């Protein structure tokens, strides 16, 4: 089956009990055990629920893994996966990891005894230099947020194999439609399905996928023990979103390319950060390891003082955090995702007061450009 067909028919494409075209929402906590001598297919919804299972089969299929797991949020997925490690273990993590993952590692998991070193993962030498005798894992994200730095998946996996590390990647920005890290040998792929997979800004959900059976069993034990599972209603909404992943991604990405070109030619814009642009520093690596640049474009207004006026003047994009919805979302990293970071640290990382991040939605691209043009021009 080709990929677009697998999106629709991979996993479980109808209800095995009734033939229903959409997997029903099995809103049940427990299941009758007709013959207590036999292990039942379902016994308790923390362990397995048929609606959640359909979503888990779907994401395993789309990532090319053996087992998928659905959680109450992206952070629940990431935190559950971090339970693969033990107190005393050490992780090497990209500097540009999602803010919530940074907080989990530097507060909760640090207190628990899991140590992390943050490095510039676009430089493989920095990754190698950070490895200690107790290093057990490597955790990356590419393209990274909000400046879209690219990490070389092949180089990372070589390092992980050489040192016997569990390799984990947050694949939220690409979705499996555009990037499948198991093709490079990664061990665990993580998602905030709140973003492109759900795709409609109407659900919080997280997913983890294992490439091999043993990792699948370990994640299953953690999921069942820790219990941060996704409920059947939200599993259904996420499954429904995934069905249109390819058409949404294609359209949003095409519009993002046009918007990136428009922004690059605008006199009031200093920098445009988008892996589809040929002058993006990670362009060649990204092109080799992903099927497209995605639909998130970051850009810097030459005059940082005009940002608030631009945010007030745009009419179409929702000014908010998050990304990957059918509606465009414009966010202001300095005041939103990176507000907790000291201004000097923000500046050093290139997250200036003029930086904006646009998640391009499904509106007509001409309308989006006209709206941006009016807001930026009038700034
Ligand atoms: C949003 C996001 C998360 C966290 O997901 P939630 O569903 O909000 O918990 C993790 N990683 C990335 C890259 C994200 O964008």
C-alpha cells in the first residue's frame, strides 16, 4: 500500500464487531470476562481500550514501528518515555528541545535523579563530546522550534549505536507523513498529536512508537503502570484527524512555501527561518531526510518594537501558542513559549523580540499573504 492509502486503511479501518466505518467510542472502563480461565482481549481501559487501540495501531503503521501508545498529551507521552531510564542515568539532549521537555528534564526528572546535558545537536562533535560512561539515551528534535535548526538523523543514530544509547526523537513538527525516523534506526518516536496529527486545534494528545518488540513491551509496561493514557473520546478525535493528514500537510506546506518566499522579499523582515529555503543552513540535510519542509515559518521583524502592532493587526491567524491546526496560528516566542527564559539567554539563542512563528493553516494563501502584508506594512 502506498502511504496515502495506509493513512486511511492501515491499522484498523473499520470496527471488527459491527463493521462500522468509524471505530466507535468505546466509553467503558471495564469489560466482561466471560471465561475467567481465558485471558480476555480487553479487561480494563488503562491496559487496553478498543478506540485507543485503533489509534495506536494507526500511528505504529504510519511511523513504520511495531507498537504505538497513546497518552493524554504530548508531555504525557514524553514523560512516560523518559521512564525508560533510571535514576543515575544520563541523557544527551538537543539544546532546542521543546520547552515542556526541557522543563520536565531540568525539574521533575532531575529531581528523580536523571541527568541531562544539552548540546547543539546540529554539530555531531558536540553530541559525542557530551557522552559520559552513564549516558543511556539521546533525545533530539528536528526541525527544532522556533528557529528550525536541523539535526542529522543518520549521524545521531550512528552515535547512539556506537554507545548503546536509546535514541528518541520528537517528530511533532514533521508528522510521519514527512519524516520517518525509524528508517534511520531510531528506537522511539514521540509526538504531540495535539498539532499536525490531530490537526484541528480541538484535542490534546500524545503518541509514542517503538521500532522493535522489546521496546514496545517496555513502553507498554510503563503506559499501563504510569497510566497517563488517552481517553476514548480524544482517541476518536485524533483518529479522525489523522485520516486527512496527507491532504492537510500538502496544502499547508505549499502555502508555507509561498509565504516564506513572500516574507523573504519583504523589506521589513530581517530573517526567515524555514527549512524549504535554499539558504537555510540545514536545507540539504533536511531535504535528504524528510519529504518536505513542513508548514511552520518563523520570521524576524527588522524593528522588534512593531511586533505588538503586527499581532494586533492580523485578522486571519489566531494569535496563540500551538501549531498544526487547520487555522493559521501566529505565536510570539519571546512572550509565549520562551517567556520564562531570561532575555539575555533568549537573545543568545536568536529568539529576539522581533521573532514570530506562523503555523500555516488551510485558508487561501492569497488571503493570508494579504492579511500579513496589511499588518506588517501598517506596522
Ligand atoms: C506541543 C509540543 C509538545 C507537547 O505536547 P502537548 O500535547 O502540548 O503536551 C511536545 N513537543 C513539541 C515539538 C510540541 O510542539
